């Protein structure tokens, strides 16, 4: 090579990947492998989605039933939630405290920060199945709930009680012991308010606090943990639904329902991570044809991801400074093993990584043909790393599935 000097630096401080291990558990070795793949692409934030309706994946010593009961479900919906197929066997697993310590240390050696997510107050049926008193017991028989075995928006949410707050303070105390990250993600998305509307306890809480409605009750719930985390030197981040009813002071927003939430948050002076589902949800199908293994969601091709622009043009320069960066999200409802995760992530994650690093904000200036030429060499690197990526010519024969799972499903993507 000629003698030269290269000056290079990332455009964003937050270049992330979110991995959902609640819907389909990924053993520790698989997580470590993805940290290696992130480092190879200069991604530096691993958003670790550890809890949901379908499973609780982190050991909490003071609440052992979260993993004894909450980490296993009896069966699993196969494919899209409209599919009639089921895998009739238990699915589960969790990470011990030592596993988490190893993952965090392994990530740090690769200059990756691990941001844990403990989802509240929705997406919590696994926790309620383990500890029924966390649910709205004056509305439903929470003792009859089990860890959820299908996908979608679950109506069973946490009760806004002091008992629930103390329980999750205990959870977060142990989380903070294990994760040194500045940010802690609390979810806050897709929280149906029907049970709160019917609950005398929730309605009494609304009156006691002088709140206008159930949206403000959720804002109060999130605000409690914003203050709790801030008092311990941490920062709360949540999905853009935490804007509803008023955004907690100091909170940051993961803008997933498009750009609007990120724009509103940045204009209000809050930091933002842009991860709109229309652009960077890698569980979405990659081709309009029937070849995709489980063709859900909108079509998002390799070029679509490459032309994604994280900073909305509506923001002024001062507002745009609140965009910490961007991340791609891997929701695993239809990703039952490592090969399927690889197939959905790559090669689109390579395109995303270049977007997160590159100093070219204008998508029209990006040379997709040049990117494809460079990918020719990069595919060989992915081969050497054992990545089961989607080949440029379409799925490999072993990745094609007949019947229900092979038909494209129109309409919006499945909910988290």
C-alpha cells in the first residue's frame, strides 16, 4: 500500500443493534458471537431486550420465580401470529448473573456498551405469571396466567401500585449491579390501558395523583423510574410511547414508530436514538416474492437500509444534536435459531453499519453500486465468520419453507 494518512471517525456516538432474546432465547455463546459480529462492523451499542410477555431472561436473586417460572413457556407459535402452526414443546432459558458479567466484559473488550432492557409496564406477562400480584388483580384472575405463547400486543399489564414499584426497584437494583451502562431501557411501548380503565386501584391512583387519564398514569409510572435511575447516576431510555402523557424529564427516546416521536423528543430537548420500523427493523422481509422464509412486515431491501437517513431533515442543527445515533432492531418472533437471525440481519446489517458510521447524510449521495462492489469482498469475510446471510440471489434451498410459512402476508408487520 502507498504511504498515506487516513482520518476517519464515526458520525454517531450510538451505533446500535437491538437483539430480542425474550421471544426466542439465544444461548450465551450466540450472544458473544453477535458481539464479535458487531465489533467487526464498528457497532458499539448492544441493546439487550431481556424481558417480555414470552419470557424473562435475566436472573434476579431476590425474585427467583422470574426465571423459575417466567423463563419458560409451554409451547410457541410458529411463524406469523396468523399462522395455525405451533411448536408443541417447551421453550426457554435465561442468563445467570455470571453469564451477564461475562457478556458485559466481553462487549467492553470490543468497545461495545450493553444497554439492558427491562420492559414496563406493558409486555410483562412473563413477570405476572411468576408473581401474579404484579398484575391488575381486581380486573382479572392473574393466578391463571402463564408465560405467553404467541405474538402481538398483550392486554395484561403491570398494576400501578406501590408493590409493583418496589418490586421493580429491586429488579433494577440488581440490573445496575451487572450493567455499568449510562442508559437503562425500560420499554414503555404497546401498553394497553383497558385494564387500568376497569381497575378501581388504577383509577384511585389517577385521582390520588391528580392525573388526567391513563396516558398520564403511564407517564407517572415511567417518570418514577426516570427519577429513581437519575438518583443513581443513570439515564432512562424508552420506546417513543413514553412521550404519551408527557415525557419524563431527562429521559431519552428510542423512536421506533417512524420519525415523528424522535422529532417531537428532539424539539423538546430530549436525546433520541432513531430506529424507525419502516427502515431498520431487520425482522421485516427482504424481498416481495414468496421466497422469504417467513415473509412478514414491509419489504426492506439492502438498498433501502443503505439509503436510510437517521437525522430527520425537519430538525434544525440545534435540534439535530439531540440525535445520539441510530440502531437496527432484531425482533425474534420468527427467528427460532442462529441461522434465521443471521439470515435476517445480514447483509443488511453491513449496510446499516456504514450508514451509522458514514459522514454522508444525504441518501442521494450514497453510492449503492459501489457498496455492492465492496460487499463482494465482504461476503467472503462473512463466509469466513460462518454467517448464514441472505445471499444476493435469494434464499438458499434449505432456507425455503413450503405452505403457510412460505406465503407472503400482506398488511402491517406483527407487533412486538
